[in-house]
C-alpha cells in the first residue's frame, strides 16, 4: 500500500513520487494547490517524465489543475509562515 508523507524538501521541489512526498510548505497554499501537487505526484507513479501521456493522465485526475499550477508557479517562492500575513489572490 502506498503512503502519503509530508516532508521538508528543497523549496522549489513540491513533491517526489517514489512514495509520494509532499513539501509541508504547501500547508500555506490553497487546498486546490495541494490537491494538484498530490495528483501530479500520483500521476508520476504511472508516467515518470512530463511526457504528453503524463499531462493527459493528470487531466483525468485533476481536470482544473492549470489554475492551481499557475498559482503555484506565481507564489512558490512565497510559501512560508510570513505568507499567511500577505493578501492572497
Ligand atoms: Zn512532475
């Protein structure tokens, strides 16, 4: 059985797929972003690289992932405790 683990990872690395590791800094992100990262890493259990089949599979898991991905791309360097005091969009 697979397990989900929250871990301290490099700040630009939001997850890793071997056992589905999720960067704990994502607790500061909207729930949809955390769901996107979990779906992204889950999709890597089937497709190791970001080949077209990977994105097709991810779309089937999380159809609205593009907005969450864009949010994470925009805010990835901000995710810290201080971020809670900033206005979020
Ligand atoms: Zn990936």
